[in-house]
């Protein structure tokens, strides 16, 4: 009888060992793929979706890391679902809607053009690039987040528009200095208009979610037009955009150092804004513990990705190791609390807020009243990205 008992015991040990995957990045990506997420379709209907673009970016990094063609094939399938053979983009996309969000799938087209040489992908990228040529802007030159959001710049839009804009310029028009200047200016204007500035009480040195250059939105502050709150995912998008665009922009262009300065400015403040006990970030970052606020998983994963990548590439110094330590602590919490192992071998990802928009009041009560979901791709893709960085440590 002792032998079977020992086998049972061994079996349990093996199960426990197996419960910790070799790579959370692979486990999370494979789980999303098994669920059919991020493949250019929504309920079977083509949809140009920024979160698919974000996930494809993560899959590309995994493909480049592990050489596993599964990820490249999935990227191709997803892009083929929203681009006709003649290069026309479809799936609820129209240039004249002037929305920055869909452009986040553009880097996928450019990547596929780069590795396949198929002109279909260049045509699709050209269509997106054409949008930017006539996209409405504030008097200062900031792209409006959407045509329907008159004169508004949102942090999210930098991740959606500028990574594509930069990748296009890098791949297709590397000597277009006007474009590099313009990309730099998008980051700079967003920073200047939304950063909590030195004279404000209890300055956090973080960025508000957005601003309205015309100061007419219900939420616009009378002095500078910024929105009232610090939403974790908005700043998460912006931080990811900073570290990603520095991979793409030529170091010889003066904009490189402008963007680098912004990253160096923000990084310690993002580190310091993490919750002391858990290590992760609150949904409304600057209101820890307030009723209704909670630890939010998409913004937290984005910060981990950005902090680790900024240090790894030497963009930000970390002499005392506190930035990496903060990211590691947050990552530990995420893997422990937000990764849910399923009995069928997949994992699920918890605690991602579904939306955060500036179309209503943009106040504290608005953010905390938005639904929280499981396996929301915006959060799950960010966790793949954070895991890729964590696994490089
Ligand atoms: C695996 O289990 C989870 C949790 O029960 C479920 O949501 C999912 O649909 C199952 N199948 C796959 C392929 O993930
Ligand atoms: C590639 O990834 C898929 C999904 O995780 C896996 O089933 C397959 O074994 C991997 N292939 C290789 C060559 O590692
Ligand atoms: C591209 O192909 C689609 C689908 O076949 C078609 O509807 C569209 O008119 C074509 N566009 C051009 C510019 O040929
Ligand atoms: C693809 O991208 C690499 C890396 O940026 C670059 O060196 C190469 O020239 C590109 N190839 C094409 C065909 O665009
Ligand atoms: C260079 O970029 C600018 C700014 O986006 C654009 O107006 C211009 O058309 C681009 N130049 C070329 C040759 O396409
Ligand atoms: C900083 O913010 C305060 C309060 O919001 C405002 O009065 C002041 O003009 C701002 N200063 C700068 C330099 O933007
Ligand atoms: C600033 O912080 C102090 C100490 O935490 C607090 O008592 C005070 O209410 C804060 N002021 C504002 C305007 O948030
Ligand atoms: C997801 O998180 C919520 C809130 O923290 C919790 O109530 C719920 O049980 C979690 N879901 C799963 C499947 O663990």
C-alpha cells in the first residue's frame, strides 16, 4: 500500500511543480490564442481593434524570442481578417472617422510587409498613414483623440497613433524629418498639457488622463484644460509608448532625447506611485484606499513592462535597484493574484477595467463605476509584455 501512496504524493508534487509554468508569457499568450482572442474578429465579425494590435506586438516579441512560428501565423491570420487581398483595410474602419485607436494595428501591417515583402501590407499601412495627414489637430498641433472629441488629447492616443507613425516613418520614410519632429511634438504636447505641474498642491508629477485644448469639456480644468483624475491605464499606455518609440526613433534625431527626458522624468514617479503593500497600482492611481478604488491589472502590467524595459535598455538609471525592485514586487503580486489557472490547462487573467473614457464626467466616480472583467485583452496582452520583460531579468 505504501507504493501507491508514494505515487499519489509524487503525483501531487509534479502537479504543483507543473502549476508554475516555464514561461508566463507563453502560457498567457497560448491561453488567449486558445480562446480565439486578438485574431482580428469580434464575435466572428472583422474588427480593427487596438487591443489586437497590442496583443500582436506581444506575439511578435515572443516570436522573435522563441522562434515559434505559431505566433507569426496567428499574427498573419489576425491581420488577414481585417485587410483584403488588395490592401484595403476593413472591419469597422474608415479614415474619415478620424479615430487614433485603430492605427495601433498598423505596426502589424508594417511588420508583415517587412518580413514578407507583400505589397498588400504596405497598402494597408499607407491607408492608415493617409489618415494622419488629414487628422484634425489642436492649434498647437496635437492630434485629436477622435473627430467626435473636439480638441482633446488623451494619453491613450499616443500609444495608438505614435507607435504606428514612428514605425511607418522608420520603415518607409526614414529621412522625413518633418515626421520625426511631429512625432516628438505629439509626446511633448501631451506631457506639457497633462503633467501635474510644480505649483499644484501635493504634486504627484504624474499625468492626468487627458486635456481639452479649448477648455470646453465638462471635465476640463479652468486653468489648463486637463481632466480631473490619474487613470492607471492611460498613463500605462503612455509609458509603454515612451519605451517602445525609443526602439524605433533614430538616436541621431533630437526628438530622441526629448522623449528620453520625459521617460526619465516620469519613471521614478511611477515607481513611487505603486501601492506600498501590494506593489501594484490603484485604478485611480493617486487615491489609494478610497472607497471603490481597487488594484487594477492592465495599468499595473503596463507599468511593469515600461519600468523593466526602460532600465534594461539603459534609458533610465537604477543605481539603487529600486525601479527593478518595484517592478518585480508588482509582478509577483500579479502572478499570484491575477493569474488564475484553469483545469483545462489555460490561464485566465483577472481584474482589468473594461473602459476608461473622457466622454462623460471623467471624475473619480466615473472610473470606479466601470465594469471589471476577466481575460480582457488590453490587460492580458500587457501581462504578456510584462512577462517577456520579467523573463529577461
Ligand atoms: C478552459 O477553462 C476556462 C475556465 O473554465 C474556460 O473559460 C475556457 O473557455 C476553457 N477553454 C479554453 C480553450 O480556454
Ligand atoms: C509553439 O507554440 C505552440 C503553442 O504554445 C506549441 O504547441 C508548440 O509546441 C510550440 N512549437 C515549438 C516548436 O516549440
Ligand atoms: C478591395 O477588395 C474588396 C473586397 O474584395 C472590395 O470590396 C474593394 O472594392 C476593393 N477595393 C479596391 C480599391 O479595389
Ligand atoms: C525590416 O526591418 C529591419 C529591422 O528594422 C530592417 O533592417 C530591414 O531593412 C527591414 N526590411 C524591409 C524589407 O523593410
Ligand atoms: C513627411 O511627413 C509629413 C508629416 O507627417 C507629411 O506631411 C509629408 O507628406 C511626409 N513626406 C512625404 C514625402 O511623404
Ligand atoms: C500649474 O498648475 C497650476 C494649478 O493647476 C496653474 O495655476 C499654473 O498656471 C500651472 N503652471 C504652469 C507652468 O503650467
Ligand atoms: C496634501 O497632503 C496632505 C498630507 O498627506 C493632506 O493632509 C492634504 O489634504 C493634501 N492636500 C490636498 C490638496 O490634496
Ligand atoms: C477575480 O477578481 C475578483 C475581484 O478581486 C474576485 O471577486 C473574483 O473571484 C476573481 N475571479 C476569479 C475567477 O478568481
